[in-house]
């Protein structure tokens, strides 16, 4: 079946009204960029998922990072997309602007090695955020620091794994009919990680790339599975995603990290979804395990409903009214991968 036939099928669909979640923010961006909603039937609703690690990072993590940045002899290193994430008393950007916090933007975690080696009198604290895609890099960083005897380096982690979150969604949002699985994460993990979910919940989990034809093909396969009464994993991104994933990256992750409960802003605590340093690397741990509070969303913010597909971002009362990419009120507006930020740039 060629792409024109796929579009004809999707545009003429008149079956059960469906809700299909694209988990990854890059998929959400591509859906807008390519006008995919205009190519498919109104009976097929596309909703964004919790696939932006910045957006689900708890306020208590930001507070911990600010605390380190204000300590004498400490410098916090972070990627730029974390700077505007709101903490309970402001963002990293606001802390830096007040002049009492040492915060530097990094472009690669490995910059920390060179800084720490050259400035042994200073402690560098890395704000380590991400899903399985970025975790191996932090694992390699710590192994290298260990081998070079670099001790003035710490990580505060808010790294998470996607399957526990998808399991949480399947158990709490039963009206979602199928999932477009995150391509970047799947490159590391492989498509095999979705098999258990597909079998247990009887829903399609289809791994896709990020071009328009990739997403349209994934939608087609999801709907065909639903029509056939099946729910299984399919990998349509075979040029990048293997069944078993990237074994070297998975081995590094297994060597350095272990799982535990983690706070997802807007969802709450999800068991076994967080990644924390193993005992061997405990001297590099900046205190990541106790960052638990409540849902941590400001009053009026509905980011929690956005990331599970209960509402579209523009249905939040704060959307565009006190919450924008320049002045984010909630976490989903902060990142270029966040659902609210993507919608704001495309529907306003």
C-alpha cells in the first residue's frame, strides 16, 4: 500500500471514534508541521503523551539544583531547556538572574569532565534529566570520571524510563486505543519493551520514525490492528530500531543505574520509573532519591491532564493567558518538546 492509499484510508475512516496517543514530543511537532490532523478522519483523535522529560521533572528537582548552585564552590551545569522549568521558588534562569547562583549551560555532559579536571577546587553538579535516550551518556561519563580519578563531580538525577509511565496510562486512561511509541527511546531500548504492554492491555504499540509518512503508516497499522481485534507491537522504524535495542547502551545503563520510584510532575509517583546511581557510584550522587512531593502543579495549571490526553493544551484555562513559552506557568509550556509549547507555536 502506497502513501496515497494510506491517506485515503485514514481520511475516509468512519468506524469507532478513536484516541491515539503519540508519546514523543518530536512526533507531536511533526504532526503539526505536516498537517496530519487535516489528512485524517475527524473520528481519529491524536493526543500528546508524557514523552517530554523536561515537562515531567518535579519542582523539587529544580529546588535541589538551585540549592547546589548557591553553595560556595559549586557550579551547576544544565542544558538550556531546563532553565525556565518552574521550581517552588522560581526557575534556574531566575536564580541565575538574581546573581547568587553559579549556573552554566552545557552542550554535552562530557564538558563536565574537562571542567572538573581543570578546576579541582570546585564541585560541578550536573542536572541530569532524560529518558533512556540520554541515560547511557551519563553512565559513560561516570565510568570515565571513575577511571580518571575525578571526584569533584556530582549528578542530581531526574532520569526516567518510559514503560512504567505507559503502564500507568493504560491503567488509568482506558479510553486510549493505541500508541505511537517514541522513536528515540526505542533506538536504545528496542521494540521488545512494548510487548508486555500490548499483550496485557490488548492495545497496539507501533514504533515509528518522525517523517509524515512514518506517522501516517503508524496510524494506519494501529487502526488496522484495532479493526482486526488485535493488540501487538509493530516496529515500522527498522532502519534505526532493532528488536533488542542497542546492547552496548543498555549494558552501560545496567552497570551504572538501578530503578526506583520517581515523581512525574502532573502524574505523581510511579514505581520503578526512576533511574538512580548504584552503590558503586554513590560518591557522585547529589541526592536524587528523596525528591518527592505532591503533584507540584500551580493552581489553575492542567498540565497533568494534558500529558495523559484528557484535554488538548488549548483547553487549559492558562493557555496563552498567563502561560506562554516566554513566561511558562506550567511545565508543559517550557520545552520545545512539551505539548503546550508545541501547540502554542502552532495554533496561535
